[in-house]
């Protein structure tokens, strides 16, 4: 029997904090082959991505031409995947470009609007191409969200607090938005008003979804990524908290998604749909 071809992987945003972790994880995976490393950062052009990521020379230089990298990946034997950890300002175009070339996008970049995600889902459907948009690749976060959904059956008052490093471009975090969406799926409204509240300084009470869920965002050096979902009821608080201390925590979810996106014919949103 012919051996299975390694999955050709393009990492977009390869020189960034998450991109470097993905490069190390893909390089260490027996069933994957890193075919291209793309990053727009001018300082990184031509550097070997393995050297930069700290896993030894991989003979894959960093380039800034995504389309050329995608074309290269389609010339390999297996179905190619593009992993995107770039920036909210370019992720939408990156995903459309990958799908147009028949490359499966696995997207960790946050900041896409609901309309953009819907549009990408329709584009993937038309192209019969699998795609995955995963606001959080950590298994621990999926478990937190499942516990929050269960708690929301019993609690009517909930607020979300997300805390991140101060290089993060988007707020609230993609994870906090997704968590609020999952709580909203129950079809109820939260936090019925008890008083006529006045914000003496705009933003003091965070942002509020149409279902009444408040989200608060903190940005500080020293943080990586953390989230609390706090439920309140008379006489009790129920707090769910997730902390990351190393970006390696996302890699089992990234590798799983690369493998699971291949047979899909449409777009999936959320790691819980692939577990
Ligand atoms: N889904 C998940 O589990 C996780 C998601 N994230 C998300 O991933 C994204 C990236 O995070 P992080 O790695 O911390 O960010 P970084 O800024 O560390 O890395 C992003 C890298 O991508 C480069 N880049 C930006 N735009 C482009 C582009 N259009 N084409 C090619 N390269 C580009 C940047 O270059 P330059 O600096 O020059 O702009 C930078 O080198 C964020 O949206 C973040 O929220 C982060 C952690 C987990
Ligand atoms: O920017 C980050 O770091 C993270 N971004 C994602 C988000 O916006 O939810 C996932 C995780 O929180 C880390």
C-alpha cells in the first residue's frame, strides 16, 4: 500500500509569537511537512524559519508573498493547509486567497466580524473547501466554555473578564466573543437591570452584547491570555477561570485542526466542533 503523503503546511505570520510555535509543532509532526513560512515583517525576510523558531535549520526561508507560497504548496502531493496567525487587518483576505487556491485555511487570527465569518463560510461552501476558524485552540478553554454553557442554564447574571498581553490588537478577545455567543445560544437574556445605572466614565461597565452579557478587557505586560466567566446569584458566585502560561498549550489543538480540516467541505467555527 502506498504511504500517506505528509500534509503540506504553509504558516502565515510564521515569524510572530504564535507562528513560531506552529512552525516548531509542524516540524515535529511526522505526518506534516512545512513547505513555506510567510511573514510581512521586513526584518525577517530570507531568514530560515527553523533557526528563528529555535528548532534548528529547516531550509525554509521566510518570504512575504502569500500567493507564491500557496501555489508552491499545491504542487506537493497532499492537500495543503494554510495556518494563519497574522493580524485582524489581513486575515479575511488571507482566507479568501487560500480558498481560491484550493488550500484549506486553519485560522487562529482573531478580529473577524460576524459578517466576515458568514461571508467566508459562504465562499468555502461554494468552493466545497474545508476551512476552520478557531478563536481558541486550547482544550482547557473548550472545557471552560462547556462548563459556562451548563451554568448558564441556572444563572441569569454573568460577566466575562478577559486579560491579555498588551501587544494584542483586538478587543474584546475572539475567545470572549465566542464564549458570549455560546451563552447566547440558550436564547435567554442576562443581567436584568436592578437600578438605573449611569457610567460616569464611558466604558466603565465594559461592552455589552444584545443578550446583556458584559465583557471587560484588560491589557498588561506580564499577561499572556486569561479568561474568567463569573456567574452571580443571591448569596453565591460561581467563577470559571482559564490561564495560559505558554503558547505551546495551543499546539495540540492546531495539529488536530490541520488533520481534521482536510476532509471537510465547508467552514467550521470553534474547536469544540472538531473534538
Ligand atoms: N486562536 C488561538 O488560539 C490564538 C489566537 N491568537 C491570535 O493570533 C493572532 C496573532 O497573534 P500573535 O502571534 O500573538 O501576534 P504577533 O504579532 O506576534 O505575530 C503576527 C505575525 O504576523 C505578521 N503579519 C501580520 N500581518 C501579516 C500579513 N498580512 N501577512 C504576513 N504576515 C503578517 C506580523 O508581522 P508584523 O509584526 O510586521 O506586523 C507578525 O510577525 C492574533 O489575532 C491573536 O489574537 C493568538 C493566540 C492564540
Ligand atoms: O492574542 C492572543 O494572545 C490571544 N488571542 C485569542 C483571542 O483573541 O481570544 C486567543 C487567546 O486568548 C490568545
